């Protein structure tokens, strides 16, 4: 993502992600569907509250019609170009 020109904050801990969101440090939240549903919901709701206008993009390993808690999704095997396009969306 950095090589595509994005400023990236990353963490493996959802509490750290929540703290960053609460400080308004988000433009796009990338959520992996491997996270438990309550965590995905909590982070997406925090983005809506603390970063109005930010987008939530889910990365999934299966095709779906509409992602739960996200504005859009990227099917993981589509590659980095699809992810970049979804972020820029």
C-alpha cells in the first residue's frame, strides 16, 4: 500500500486499531473477514463515529453480494490492484 502512495498505519491488535480510530487517524479501514464479527462491527462503528466520511473496505476469501459492516469488499485472490481500486473508490 505504501508503494501505491498511501500512508499506512497497521496493527494486529484491534484495541490499538480502535485507539487510532478514536484519535481520528483513519481515511480507510481495511478489515479482514478472519476477524471475529463483533470486532469487525466494533471497528466499523468506530470509524463511522470518529472518522465521518472514511470508508470501510473488507478483504474476504469468498465472494459475497454485500459485505457486513463495510462499504465494499475485495475478494482476496483479486490481487493488489483490486485492493488499491477499492481504497481509492
